[in-house]
């Protein structure tokens, strides 16, 4: 994936997260994806990460992502 498409994919993923659209968020990752946490160094599979996203969306009614690229 080239840089332009990678940026578009990230925008789609973070937009979905900010709206609480977990289906779109889930679909942004390939089935064999590993999602790495920079704060604890643990990589999760897509299904485990999805459970965490559900918890996040349930706990916070408002979410936003700030682009620092």
C-alpha cells in the first residue's frame, strides 16, 4: 500500500472510531492483523482489539482523534 492510500486508510479507521462505528473500524484491518499498543508493547489480534474498542465506545460517549502526522 502506498503512502497516500495508507493515509486514507488511517483516516477512515480513526473517523470510524470517533463516530463509534466499530464495524467499519473492524473492516479496516485484515483478519491476520496484529494491533500493537505503544503503551504496553502488547500486540493483539483483530477480534481481541475489537472487544477493547467496544469497551472504549461504551465508556466514552464522545471521542475524537487528533492527527499528529
